[in-house]
């Protein structure tokens, strides 16, 4: 199972849109897609990041494997990974590639009918 990171328990991951300049460069593909970020709690963050690096070093893909909101198993390519130690334990940050059909964008509008620049990615 070196070709994927699997979420074995817990809710469907929440994906948020990426606005960082370096991460936007990860989205250079032939198809319209979106780079998103998710945060997962883990017990072995550095080992999971190392798994990603080994795959990328060998020029092979690695996927995030999870259940969507309907309970169906799905995968999405992982573009970047980082492990962070927090007071609550280890957190794995994953930047992933979502196809346009896999997401919905919600534009938040303020009370004065002007459009807010924030976009929320909903699963």
C-alpha cells in the first residue's frame, strides 16, 4: 500500500481552497482542476511524508484514499505533504488535486450585496 495514504476512520476530509502562490503552481495540468489542502490527525506523520517523498523521488504518484460524504471510496492525487507537531498531536497537511466535478464552490456575500473574495470549498 505504498501508493496511497488511507484514512481508516473518521469523517470525510474537509478540503479548503489554496491561495498560496507556491501551491497554485502545483496545478499545472491539462485538465481544469483545483488545488486544495486538507488537515488530518495522525500518529505517524513523518513516516507518511517520507512515503510521499519516496514515491515522488521515483516519479510515481501517490493518492489519498478516503470515503466521500455518500460513503463511497474515492481517491485524489497528493501533490505535497507536511507533518506538524501540535499540542494535540501530529497533524498531516496534504495538498491534493481535485477535479472540477469533485467540488462545489460557495461565494460568500455580505449584507450590502457586495461580493466577498473568500471562496469556501465544500465537499
